[in-house]
C-alpha cells in the first residue's frame, strides 16, 4: 500500500487472472466484514498492535538451506511500521539460514529506483514490486530471474491459481505475491457513529445518508487522503467496479474502452456526490489534497468525541495506522464493506510481489521462504497485513477483524478484481504527480469538471498505453 502497501502500476494483460467473476468474492468479503464489525475481540485477541512475533521453534513448514556468510539486499517501498514488521520476517530468515539480510528503502515508482540501481551496477538481490505490470516490466527489461523449483513448489502448495498466475509472465513464474490487500473497506470511529445514531450503510445511497447523519452530529464524515493520488484511484475503482460491472472494469483496465466512455462519466459523477460537498470531507477538497494517507487514518481515530472525521476509506492495511493511535480495532475502530453503487458491492484487491534480481542460492531461498506460511505467519501476528497464502493459520492474525478479512480473502479464491491502476502502465497509473493520480487530484479540487477530467484521463491513458 505509503507506510502502506505501495500498490502501484503498469500492465501485464496476458497474465492477469484478476478477472474471475468478482461476485463470489463480493459475497465472501461482505459476509466476513459484516460479521467482523460486531466483534470487539474475545479473550484470544492480541490487541490492535498485534502483539509480538513469535520466535521460530524449529524448521517450520519449509526447509531452508544453511547460508552462513551469504548476504542479501531486499528493496521495497514500505516505510514506518510496515517496514519494521517486514524486517522481523527478514530477521527470521536470517535466524534460520545464517544469511545476513539488509533492507533497502526504495522510492516510488520502484521501477525507476531499481533502474538507477541496476544502471549503477548495484541492484538489490530481491525486490518487492507493488504492481502487476511492474513484474512484467522487470522481466521485459531482463532484470527479473525466474523463480526456482523450491519457490514454485511452495506456490503450488500454498496459493490459489489466480495468485500464482499474477506472478507469471509468458507462462513462466517470476514472482511470489507475499502481501495482499482488500481495498474495498471503509473504517469508522464507533464513538462517532454511536453519538450520531448512524448505521453501517450497504448501498451508496445509504452511505450518503450516513455521512449526512454524522455531519449533523457535529463531526465531518469522511477523511480523504488526497495528497496521495493512489488513494483516489482506489475510490474510483470501487465505484466503477460496482456501478459499471466486472466486464467494463476489465475493458477499462486494458484500455479497450476509452476514459471518455459514459460509464466513466457515471462513476465520476457518483464520486462528485462526496468529493464535491465540502461539508462531507475533512478540510474540504483543499484540506484533503494536503492530507497524506497515514494522517487520513490517524485523524479519524484521535480527538476523542470530536475527531477530524468519522470515516476513512482504504484497505485492510489501515490497521497498521490505527495501531499508531490509542484506538482498538474491533471496539473503537470498526469496518464495513465499500457500499454497493450498483447491484453488487465491489471487491478490489492489490498486492506486493517478490522477485529475484540477482540470482543466487540465497536469493532463491528467500523467495521460497516468502512463499511459505512461515514468513507470512510472522507478519500476520504483527497486524496490518493480509497474506494470499491459504495455509496461514487464521489464528495467527491478531484480532477478530483481521481474521475475518483473511478468511474472506482466501475464500474468494480466484474471484476478485486486481487494482486497476496497478494494471496500467506506470506512466498512467503509478507515478506521483502524473497521469491518473494527478487527474483525479485535479478532479477532487474541481468535481464539477467531469467532462474535462475524462478528456485528460483519456489523453494520458492513450499516451501511456500507446493504443
């Protein structure tokens, strides 16, 4: 996502299994999320901070080689708590193999960062790529190395076919999706809802009513992280998937229909119902455009009875930032599925994939470890993380909220839609200050200009897709 899964962009249309029906996933996630909101966390809850990772008690589920004297560099765009938690996973790998692993903080877009490292003759051994298409770019440029037989064996054993296929290019396995995200959630401050007498909405119409109810109680309803363009693409994708449907979603993701299509007009018009009402957004559009993602979360769960906002939209990884406040997930902070704009609630997923850039026994061993339940379990226990690995025990997650989301993700199998902007060329869907990110920021600033926004989106998309 960003102190967050940096889920950004560029396409591999041939290997994309993010198609499925999406409807089964919607049912699974809606069911899971509706039950989890009622959970305050029983005696087995480890708290919103997720407790501490347990130490390895043996070989675990996967056999790793002894790598004494080997050293590795691992690059990812993660920062803050998310980076700290991943370093604990790397520490477990060090403990079990004897290798020395150094985390290299990368800038977004990571492909540009890696390009400069490779040009300088110092690429990291392994990189976590937050876009489907970034994997393809790394392969096309000759940077990525195929996954070895041990990593492939772990993938076959632990992953649904859809997640395996997302890591393939030209039918060959290159990437391991280590981290997943359910990006169709709205988190809310329970005290604000209780004081307002607000209810969890199921439809967009009900969502607008809930927002007005919260506003009438004296609290601004919605926190929007407009300073980070990627969050705005997630808003659009959820509205578009639900309103236009899966088939149109796939067509727009591949630029088989233009951004001037009436379905895009409908989605932008729907978004304007929230973004265009300064009373409904914390700080109004101008304030939202200065609000980065972490602050959009923390300002929703600090301030007692008068936080700056009552709700914040984003994925399961919001839990990482809630943990930086005094709010406890399941009691002070609850969550409901993104409301249905059309017939079905949307289910948009994202993810971060590990690829080997410098082939070695140690690098392949790390890829194998990241494909195993052992690695995912370490980070699951820390909170703010979901694994697409179906053999991670749900009890590893620190609270009932995350357990329900994890179960729903696995139950969805292949039936989900992958983040649309993550599928787009990086120049359009994955670059700060450019393309879709910038166009939607401009739209947040002026939600009345639907036609102008469509024209700009289409111009930028056409240039990036070259079709």
